[in-house]
C-alpha cells in the first residue's frame, strides 16, 4: 500500500509536499493561536513537517496518517531530530474515511482532499473527529485565473477546469456548507517554485544515482518536460492555500 513511485522519488527531499515554505507554515501556525497541548489530527501528513514544527514551536500534540511509507518514515525521523517524538506520532495507512477515537482541537487535511471526494467532503470527514468549537484546516488549490481551455487545465495537472474553483467561489463554498473561514495563508509563485523546482533537482540527482533503474525513463521524461510545463501552466494558473474553518 503506497502512493505512485514518481512522488516518492521526485519529492523524497521535500520537507513540505505542498507549495508552502517553512515560513508560510510557521505563519499559519502562529495565525491559529494554539495553546500548549492542542490536539491535532493530520490526514495525509506527508513527511510530518506541520506537526513536528508546531510541536516544537507551540507544544501541540499530534497524530498524522499518510499512505507513503517513505514520507511516514521521514516524518518519524524529523520528529526525533526536532526533539518532539513524544508529542507526535505518525501512522502509515490510508486516511480515506479515517475518524479519530478521541476528538481533536484541530483536524487537518492539507493538500489531499481527494481522500474524501474533494474539499467539501473532506470538511465533513474531518468534522467527525473534531470537538465542538474546533478548527478544520483544508489545504486546497484554486484557479488564480480561470483557464480558457480544458487543455490548459490539463497542463495544470487538473482533469478539467471544474476540478478547482476561483478563490472567491472556494471561500463562498465553505460558507455554503455552514463554516466561517476564520484564517487563511496562501501560497504565492515563489512558494510554488520551492515546491516544484525542488523536485527537478531531486529527480536529476536520482537519475544520476539510478541510471539502470526500470523507472529511469519515466523520471527522465518528467524532468525534461516539467520546468517548461510548470512555468507555462501551474505557475500562472494555479493558486493554493490553507483555510481555517469553524462551524457557524
Ligand atoms: N500534508 C502534507 C502532504 C501533502 S502531499 C504536507 O503538506 O507536506 C499529499 C499527501 O497525501 C502525500 O504525502 C501522500 O502520500 C498522501 N496521500 C495520498 N493518498 C492518501 C491516502 N489515501 N491516505 C493517506 N495519505 C494519502
């Protein structure tokens, strides 16, 4: 049980598997005004950077679940490195339909809302693990500018234009299902570059270290096309942000 290998290769050196820098992650943590001991559930926790740094900086207690064995292993190592292994735990597994036994203060899914059929489904899933008055965190893409054609949407690695909303519509959609948006931190083109461009260097290094690997052809093709494709499409068209929600 794991994610497609290309991600485990291309993002193996990423601490954050999203278009967020560590500064933006810290900004979000500060914006949430969390007290020591705040309990956080993080579905699709990646390499654990959010829980680990927030445990170090704010004394939160967290559980993360992720489908990537590699990222989960990296998350555990990161927790040890930051001295927070007693505050956070990381479970390798499928977060689809996951509801925690004990209610948490913050329930998050940052950049993996396909686990519950989209952002709104993920809000409903996370709400089942949340204490009354708790905060839901959703990390989600949106269109910075609406693509004129479906080809452009596919260039942005979306299946179609309808996969994402423009930001005003995304914000409104949280209201439509009964939630206040109480905070948000948005990616920008520079933080997108940290996410995307970092994967090119990682792929190049991987190719040099694994020339005979059966997967080398696929990685080579991706590295050849990714930079030009990214600056043509995703960098211009796709925004991304983390939205903090509280039930009305
Ligand atoms: N929230 C993390 C990771 C976001 S990238 C961060 O911000 O760094 C998306 C993550 O979803 C990857 O770590 C991937 O392994 C994970 N993932 C994909 N499908 C999943 C599933 N069904 N259950 C749990 N994790 C999943």
